[in-house]
C-alpha cells in the first residue's frame, strides 16, 4: 500500500522529466495516500515554440510516463486521467497508484536522473541492429520511428536544420525566448539552460551574451556581420553530421486532443530513457517540427516579413525528407549517438517548490 512518503519519493524522481527549455510546466498535489493531482500549465502566451500548448502537453506526457516508471520501483501501477472540466491552458491529470503483484521495477528507472541533453558533437558510430530494435520498440504500437542514418541523410537533415536555424535566429519573437532561457556563467541551472550546456565555444558564448542584450544588436550582427553563421555551424550543422542518426517520432493517428499530445509525450520519454539505457546521447531538434505545426495550422509565426514564407518552404522540405504528406503528424525530432555524456546540464526545482497544498 502506498503512503504519502512513498508518493513523495515517486514525485522526487518524476520531476526529472524533460520539458522545453526546462520550464517544468507542472505542479504536484498529493490528494491522499493513493492519488496525485498533476496541475499542468503551458507557456503559449509568451513562448513562440509552445503553439497552443502542444509542447507543454507533450512534456506533461513525459512527466506522467516518468511517474509511471518511478512508481514501479515501489510495486505500484500508476494510471492517469484528464480531469473533466480542467482548462485547455491548465489541464489537471489525476493519477491513481495501486499496488500490483505483477509489477517489477522498470529497468529504465536508473536513466530517469541520468537522462540529459547532449548538444555537442557525438560519435558517428552507426547504431547496431539491437539498438535500432530497442528504439523502435520503445515507442509502442501507436507510434513509429523514422531514422536518418546514412551520411547523405544526415547531410540533408543538417541542411534542413541550418535553414530552420536562420529563421529561428532572425525571428524577434524567438529572440525573446532565447534571451530569457539561458543562465550565463553557469554549468547547471535549476530552471533554465546553463550557457555551458548550449553547445558553443567560450568565445562564441561571450559574443552571444553581449549581442543578445538587445534585438537591435542582433539585427545589426545578422545583417552586417553574418551573425547567424557561427551559431548555426556550432549548434546545428556540425552536430547534425556528428551523430549516429536522426529520429523522427511519428504518431500513427492525428494529434487532435490534449490526451493525444500527452500520449505522444509518453512515447517520447520512453524513447529518451531507452536511449540513455543503451549508453547513447540525445538532443531534441524541435524547431522544424514546431514551425511545421504553424504551417499545418495556417498560423503566423512572426510579423517579420519572410519568416512565414520561409517556414512554409522548410515544412515542404521536411515533408520531402520524410517522404510524408503535408498533413502527416510529426511529433518529436532528435539526434542520437554514442560518446561522452553532457558535462553541463539543466537540473530541476526542488520538490518542495513544485508542490501545491492539498485541497480540502
């Protein structure tokens, strides 16, 4: 039988789930000895990358899957449901935990804390047959994984990321996010991304810090000093080549509801934990996916001339690369590879700072 102390231990592991820019869009409420309420929120109002809260909902799924995996270490089965009447921007997930004699500790438990983003170059060693099999099986029957592994395929992905990065770095709405999300002079950060984990060399990092103090500086460097070139080389093109493969997570059905995005987040987290358990590294590459969401929805990314048109062209390029129809759902894009793990990373807020009082 669970008790409050056990639930707190489970939540202490679950809080290590990934989220976009380490926003941690959740708060926890222990309702009783067998039920947790996860109060979700999103960043759509001020983060361009969180269209309609989709990225946050996928993160909610990653959190719920991490909670499920953590619960198995205590012989508990965790099942969630979306609370009726909870808002689109503030979904509440009711999680019930029940003891089960059939549950053994999930072998992915050790990867929960270890899993991190590696933004620097990885080994180009090809994935083994066994690694491919485990990655495909990790996402379950409702999703598939498309892999881009050959040198020519990785080059095509590198070109796609290079072109998307130009949009990302010349979009004022994206600049506001980039400016706020980096914690400078840091190896670790509890609520942002430390600059030492970004993936650029120290000189470029210092220049970025100075330039990013104002959009006017960014525009000047972009227009007259080829300001997008160095970060695109270091953050996009070279890492895209220096890896074993790029993986595209494909839902087998359209993503229409909050639950659809949450289920996809569960699959994403199983994939990521499996990558870590195999001794591999992973870096999300979500800009092409998110900009494609805007194009599919007929929504504008930016008031800046050329951004929306560029996104439409790149969405078509992404479709061609994946051999997919323009309406096909793309959920998560990443690169994986062997090599040393990240030496700088985002941490998490303390559990006490993520708790909300139980409601009477």
